C-alpha cells in the first residue's frame, strides 16, 4: 500500500477517535464542542480521500458528534494499514508503514490526526516559585498524548523523536485496581510548543485556541471553555476569565 499524508492523518484520527466494526462499519466522533473540527477537517478529509459524501451527525446518547459510514473500501484500507476490527483501545499502535517512513510529512500528518482527536495542550503554574507571574498564571506549556496502549505511545514517542522533539514517556499506575495503566507521551516547554505548532500544525481549533490565547497573553486560563477563549481573543481581554 502507498501511504500519503492524507491517509496518514486519517490513520491518526482513527487511532484517536475511530471504531471499525465488522470490517466495514466505521464510526468516528468527538465531543459536541468539536463539531467545527469535524465539519471543516475530518469529514472533508474522508470525503476527498475516499470520494464519499459523508455528513456529520450528533450521537446524542453518547454526547458526541461525528459520522458513521458503512464502506468496504474504508474498512479494507484501514485493515491493510494494520488497524484491527473491533475494540482497539489496548491494541492500537502506529502502523509500521508510517513508523518506518522516511517522509517527514507522513510522520507529522499522523501526529496531527492523533493529537487533534486524542491529544491535550495544557498550561501550568509553577507554584514553588518566587516569580509572581509564574506562580499565579498558567504559563508553562505541555503537550500530552495518553493511551492505555503501550505500543501506541512507544510509536508516537519514536515519531516525535524523529521529528526533533524532546519527548518523554511516563507510566501512570492508578490507585484503583479496576482502572487501566496509562502510558503518557509528554513534550514540555515554550520552544517545544512553538516547534509543535510549526511542524505538526494542528487543525482542531479547540486546541489551537489555547495556543492563540497563550501566544497573545503569555498564559491561558485552565478553566476557560472554547467559547470563552474565542471571546478572550475577540475582546483582547483576559482578566474576566481568571
């Protein structure tokens, strides 16, 4: 199979939010808040690549928005790349065709798709610090991708290192025995965030809005919603959201 940047991003999206059933039924969905991302990025990407006319929908019982489609070509493509049919939560991994690619665009596209659907951008304080700004403002950036699949995080870490990121992998063992062990890929620091935005170029505006607020004000309120972040950027004032 020939892998393209578009198919690599689709693979990253599927790794994060996708579920393939019976080899031909694909559902991909995120939170209601991500409707814009699905309508402007995910659905057009699938429609253009597979020559389809998928439309977005609300899955009200699950509180998600995305699409559901029955299509053998999509199912066969995902299986040929290396994705399993059925529950992939613990077994999903970066496909070998992407992991071994020498094409930087292929690697970055997969990271973009996975980060946009299943990644996290946060900004933290430095409480034990004499600097008042660092002590009181959420200024220090961190990129996180978390999964219960060890192989996925190992692959993501390798892709990040190939792209020049100083990524680290952590193991989180929950206190409750009923909860799964989680593997965490982390990239921290201002320079790393700027590199991430330049190289990976996320398309999910929920994540991008966090970056834009941080870029403009030097910090980003942790509890501000996507709508509130848009208001911050529009009004150019952040004090009402502290």
